[in-house]
C-alpha cells in the first residue's frame, strides 16, 4: 500500500539541493563568480538544515534510520538482482552515497570560500589575499577535485535511482521524492510535529531572505572585494579620453 514516508520539508530540500548544485556548475565562470558564490552560500544553508533535519526530522529522514554497516551493504549488493529486503527509507548503498554527498558538498564550499578569498580577494576570507597566499593555486585545485568527486557521487546517486526503478518498480521510489508516498508493506506513515514544522519554516525563511539580500545587495561582506575600485577617469581624465580607446589601463603595481 502507499505510505507517506518523505515529509514536505525533506522533499523541498531535495529539490532545492539538486537545483542549486546544478546552478553552481552552470555559474562556474569568471564573469559569474559573484553568483557562483551566492549559490555556494545558499547550498551551505541547505546543508545546515539537512544536518539538523537528520537529527530532529521524521523517522526516515533521520541519520539514525540509515542502515549503515559493511555487512548490510554486502547483503544488499549480493541480493540486488534477486528477492531482497525492502528498505522503506534509504537502502545501505544509498545511505553511504547520501552522507558522502553531504560531506563532499561541505568541503567543496569550504574550498570555494578559501579560493574566493585567497585568489579573488573577495568574501569572508579576502584578508588572506596577500603577497604570500595569493599565489597559491592549491585551494582552487582542491575545489575542482572536490567538484569532480561530487559529480561522481551524483552519477552514482542517479544510477541507484535508475536501477531501483528497473529492479524494484512497484515501490515507486522515484515518484516518492515528489509525492512523498512509497508503496511498502507493514509500515506506518510519518508525521511532522509542530516543532519540526517551525524549524523547517525558519530555515526556509532564512534561505529565501539570504537569496533576496544577496542578489539585491552584492556589496555585502560575503561577496565584496577587499580592494576599492579605481576610477582611472578621475585620476587622469586626459589619458582616458585620448588614449584609453586603444590602450588598456593597468595598475602601476603591475610594473613595480
């Protein structure tokens, strides 16, 4: 029978997480770096919610409900093409992939903030953009490696969804993340209490407020550069009017 196993906050998180991860990859260009940073911070808010929800949320969203253990993973893999135990929430393989995605996403954000501050001189860690740190490319490389690892995990996650769709179609696992309902036997549906609803609503308000604030005020501490923009026209109006159409202006420190 159809049983309600995924609450609305869980489903909204999944939708926003997938959407913003996609946007993070789409905006990974120099001319879109500010938007890339906003999206990265937004994903961080989603991660914090998921960790909190993993501790206080409904049954199948809690980390304690994840069937961890190498023995369980081996059992799941060995019986995947035959009759196997029905997992109402996450199966053992999906549990490890899920946790790995959360950890790698967090580390990707941290390395992104470091890169944004060290190499671009922007954001919370812009003070690290000095003569010693700014030449370091290691954090950018780490960020790229972690981003690639995240893609691998996403592919593994999608592969699991497809295989479950083919091998265990009757449970409607793919549909459940949209509708909240999954076809399972002998399982009571979950309910969210008033405290869970309040916490989920607060996080949603924080998330939307942050997006509105960041897109309408891009000179905030999380995004602004430590350097003041140079108005070359004020410094040398004659040069700008006569020569700048053909010659590029560079700060004098480039020639020191």
